[in-house]
C-alpha cells in the first residue's frame, strides 16, 4: 500500500496545540451536546481529505497542521450549524487559505479563519443568529445530541445581548462559559490555561498574545471613556477575542516573525477588533482583525528588519 496514504508530515508543535485544545473540546461537548463531536469528525475528515488529495497530486504528504486547522475551525462555529455549511467552509479554507499558496508554511492567512469568514459572509443567519442554550447541570451535554433544537434560538450571546439591549451578562458566566456562543470560545478559564501551557512549551508567542491584550485594552479604554463603549475587561471576555488571541493570532506561519514585529502585529489586531466592534455592523471583530493582521504581517516584519538594519549601520559608521 502507498505509504503516502498512511503518513503525515510530523509536526510536534501541532500535537502540542491539539493537546491544549482537548479540555476545550470536552467542555464544548458538555455545553452543547454530542453534535460537537459529529461536527468535529466530519470537518476533520473533509479537511484532511482535501489536503491529502491536493498533496497527492504533487506527490507530497499532508501535514499534521491540518488537524489543528480543522479543530480550530470547528471550535469557532455554533453547535447548530448545518453540517453541509461546515463542510463548505473547511474545504474552502484548506484550498484557498492554505494549499493555493503552496501548502504548509507558505499560507499568508490563517486557513481556519479563511473558511470561517467565507461561510460567515455567505451564510450569515446560522453563523450569527442560531445560538443554542448552554448546558445547565450535569451531564446534560454528554447525554444529548444538542442542548437545544437546531431551529431554536434560545438566547443571545453576551456580545449580541450588549449590542442590542445594552445589558452585560454576568461576569462569572462569561468566565466559566455556560453561555451561548461558538463552541470553543465560551470557557475563558480553559482558554487562559491553554495559553499558559502553550507559552510554557514555547509553542505560541507570548509577545503576540500580550500585544493583542495591550492593543485591545488601550483602544477599548479610549472608546469606554470617550465613546459609547464597554468596560475593556468585559469586552475581552465577550465573543472570540481570547480564543482568537491564544490560538489564531499566534499561528506561526501567518503571523509576524520578528520579535518587535510580533508586538506590533498583536497590538494591531487588538486595535482593529475594538474598531470593528464599535464602528461596524459586525457583533464580533476578532476574525476580521486577525485576517487584516495577516495581511500586514510581512510588511511589519520588513520595516522592523529595515529599521534594525539602519540602526546597525549607524552603529558601525560611528
């Protein structure tokens, strides 16, 4: 049998990311039901199959990074998303966010977010309206297919609730995550623990994470005091900001590479997230902010390297 059919390009870093995502996946099942596992399974099969078929044409092996892409993509979706829409998104993301640039290590944009952005724009209703009620009590999600019917819009996410009613959801609920939202973004405790683990194992960039927090806090503080904004702390806990900061912005391929560039890259994402939330029609903003950051990452690195080169030249000349 062809060895290519059985093997992937080994990437230890990707396995570390998957390990950090495991508690978040388990909590997502508890929160929203066993349908989370079904979505994860079909998305992973479709995503890895797409990359396999593409790489097979060029006689290459698919990378283990595709598993991370599939899991991250799935975790950014609502539990009630129709399966066919989820499949369209991951196939689009793998092809146009990764493989069309040359495969692993060459993609300009985060492929999971490319796929999510595509279905977000083309299928807005299931991506912005159909939020399922989170589990109440044990073992709700582990014993049911979905914690609320697919057609049930049980309650609004914290972001939607604030934008349309001005009400702020209970802080403890947003921290522990028993709230409506995308499958992987609700439990902030698990996301923070994952961040600590990824930083400790040197898998994800501390500079990018801190840059995102600084950029967001600074911009949100200005909006809070001089515009009709929300307290920056509550803003960080709403939507997918923390999940995007830890798992998406830190993608080593599509993010800035230089140390100073990582700080700038992160702060840019935090700033853009606040601006999108405050001044656009979108309830969130982190997804588009990261994709914009991906666009500017090579330019940021270029100017950082150029500035450092000029500085060294002046030192030598002196």
